[in-house]
C-alpha cells in the first residue's frame, strides 16, 4: 500500500511538473539565446533612432536646400551654397569667435575653481557641516538654465537689482551690467561659472576618489611635497575623469543658448550673441531653415572636433609609451 501511494504521488508530481514545464520553456530559450541582450536593448535603440538619428539625417539633408518657411516656393537644391555663404558671412565668424571666447573663459575658470574647491573639500573630511555645504554648493547646476538666466537678470538689473544696491553702497554708482558693451559679456561668463563650477567640483572629487589609498599613504610616508603628489600620484589616476568633465563642459558651453537668450537676447548689439543664438535667429526668426541647418551642421562638426582633440590629449601618453 505504501508503494502504491508513493507511485501515485510520483505520478501526480510528474503530471504537475509536466504541466508546469511548458510554461517556462519559451522564457528559458530566450534566456539562453544570444539575442536576449539585443531584445533588452531594442527599446532604447528604437528611441535613439527616432529621436536622434532621424532628426540628424533630416538636418544634414536640409542643409543642402534652400527652404524658407515664409516662401511659397518648394525647397530647392543648392548643394554647398549654404556652407559657402556661411564661410563668407562676417556675422557668423563674429558669433563663432565670441562662442570660443565664452567657452575658453567659462570652462577655464570653472576648472580652476572646481579643482581648488574640490581639493579643499577632499582634505576636510572631518569638517563639521561638510555634507550640507556640498549639497548647497551643488544646487546651482540642478536648476534650469532659463531659471538661472531670469534670476541673474533680476540681480543685474540697474534699478532694483541686488548687485547694483551693493555697488551703489560701495562705489557710489550703479552699473548696467547687461546693457553695457563692456560688462555684458563678462557678466554672462560669470553666471555660467557660478552655475557650472559645482559640476567641476564633483568631477574633481570623483577623480580624487579614484586614487588608491596605498599610493597616497606611500607618498605621505616618503614626505612627497603636495604638488608632486598631485602630479605623480593623483593626476595619473584621476586625469580621465577630470578630462571627461572638461570635455562635457566644453561641449555644453559651446552650445549655450537659453541662458543668454533670457538674459540679454544677444545684446547689447551682438556683444553676447553666441553661435547657438545665431542658429536660432536664422531658423526661428528669419525662418531660413536651410541656412540654419547648415550652420547647425558646422557647429556639430566643431563639437566633434573638440571631442577628438580631448581624446587625443588624454591618450597621448599611453600611445607614446606603446611605440617606445
């Protein structure tokens, strides 16, 4: 009787197992399939294709046409005429020069201030209120650029701005920071530095955290000066993270548009008109989509060139060491 009961139980278990197995077989086959990673990545690839690749191809194709939204005529093939016109346009060269100057001063100041403040916070791990100070310091880069531009436009206001209140109290006069041809560009650079220096502090702290503690302790035991510690110990390990931060900030500063648009709209005159604002004016103010697309393609190629230069500088030592 016990054997019969055992057989019945085994039979029941076998039937239940046989019934439950087919349900998991398709998923098991999918798990074991080499196409399973592709299935997981497929939604992201479709999203990237629709929202990035297709508009980029449309932009490149439109740059070879004369396409004006205000003209009843259909789009007409121009070949390289749009790019030739940009090459001979002094306004574009002026905007490109101002953009490069804005990028150089803003990213340079952000890097210097970010590295200095990052080293200070790195060496003050026991400072009371350190976490609160870092949280407040990182707040500006979390705000939208449009909000930052509106906020600083009120601060710079020559009549009721906070900055002009202290300028009148200290120097006895007011300054039209955003309306003066001498102060508008430095004022815009100062706002960008205020907003994105915390990002470089964060990248500096990440670079310092990548340094092995054993090497830092060995440098301390050998009484290596702090400048040599930075050059021979910290920099070899943290240079990739730091250069990545500089690269991201360079590209972001090169395409700055919204903050400048809210603060000055490119004025006074064209003193603060950057390349992104020039593209906006030609595309959405003059409705010349072909010329705006050509200028956007040139700006994209310049950004790619900056990326290539940074990657070459970053890998220069490794490449030189391999061929020795």
